C-alpha cells in the first residue's frame, strides 16, 4: 500500500517507486491531509504527473521538504546551521507536503503574521529570510521552479541604544557576583558580544601582545576578529589567570552558559538600574568610545561591524568631537580670527 501513516506526523504519507532521474530512490512525501479520500486523490494526481515525467519528459516537481534537505546539505558549513534546522523544523508544520510551485504569497503572508504573533517582528524576519533563501536557491540555482513568490520582511525599528553612565556601571559592578562582575568589566573594556565573552578561550589570548584573536567560526559576521586589549581588559585577564582551564570566564570549571541570570537581574534591582540588558554593555562600550573621541571608522573595526550604519547609531553621543572636527576649518579659512565683527557689517 503506497499510502501510510507516520507517528511523527498528523498527515497521511505517500511512498512511490523511483522514476528515471531520481537515482533509484523512492519518493516519500506527505499528502498534507489526514483525510483518506483526499489523500487518495493526491496519490492519483501525483502518479499521473510522475508518469508524464518518466514517459513524456515533463519537468519534475519538487516538494518543500526536498528543497529543505538540499538546502541544509549545501549550507552545512554555516555558523547558523543548527538554528536554520530548528527554524525549518517549525516551518515544516506550515509548508510540509507542499510542492514548491504551490507556495504562494498568501501562504507566506500567513506565516509572517503567525510568527509575528508568537514573537517579535525581528524574529519573524529571520523565518521569512530563511524561506526566501530556500526558494531562491530552488529557482535560481537548482532550476526546480520557474518563479518564486516575493517575500517581504517587516520593517524593523533602528536598534535600541541603552548605555550606562560610568557612575551607574560601577554601582552595578559592585552588586554583581565576582565572575559576572569580571565579565561585565571586560565587556565595557572590549565591546565584545556576550557569546564571545562567555566562550572566550585562553588559547585565543596573547597576553604578551595584549591581543585576542577570535576565530571566524565564533564571530557573528563570519570573519576572524582581532581585539586589542587596553589596561582594564588586561587587569581582568590577569585576575582570571589560573582560576580555570580552557575558558577565561568559566564558573565552577565550565563556560558560562547564560550571562543574563537571576543574579544579574537581582543586581540590576539593587543598583537601581531599569530597562537594561546584558547586550547594552556593548552599547555602553560604544557610547563611551564615541564620547572619548574615537572616530567612526576606528569604532567600526574595534566592534567588528561590517556595516557602517551600525556604528553611525552612536554619532549623536559625541557632539563635542564633531565640533572639534568642524572647527578644523577655522585656521584654514582664517576669516573668523582675522576679521573684526564691525568689519563684517555687524553692530
């Protein structure tokens, strides 16, 4: 019997023998329905289409699941491979059993609305972008379909910026347990993201050169990132030397799995700080850098941002630096210093 049920699916599945061009592998596909009569109708239609492919040379049709499997094989090297798999597993409930040429704009819009209702628009965009990537590969690289529907993402607000003053930071620092206090201070000294601080390995640290090199596989933009260490960062590392083995900020011999713990939240309360997250320590670092006069291009390199737009979010916090830059032309032009007010026609 070609129709059967699986324990992991609410739908009836279909298994058909291979046809030329399929490498001798049987086709197993969800019918997308639990209704026996509808499943039989799906089977009859599919058998006809496969006969036309085998005997008349008609272009074969491919399913969403087939596209997902091929996509995961080709992108196994991606740093986000595990996350892609998790998102595609969720999408299987929405697109499983669908032919690629059946997936339309209306169906994608339903997924878009459903994901936005579950979580944030930013998170929904991750799912939508993944759908778009799979469909574009199926169309433009594999030539499995002639066209794909347009996938539009939600417009996202510009990234939230919340930074502490120096007084606020030290107040928080005093309330944190020792290992979190060290991590927080190291973060505002280097600007590293939480994951890079939590999983920082001693093997990546060059104490003599005062430098860290984070491998591409562990950095967000997919490229190796070098971090010059200032005296504050060095002081934290010197304090941590010899405490544990492989990881700099290990706790009880293991890497810190989560920085935003109950201890972190309770420290925020005791310090009287509201609406502040661990990632805001990176915003704090960038804000302090700009206030100290660090130019945009240097801040971009220090923070490991690929896009200059991400750095320009901090331009407003350093108006004094811009004032200095604007004043550089005074000596070149010479008008303001050489000409008295009365000679310029002013009372």
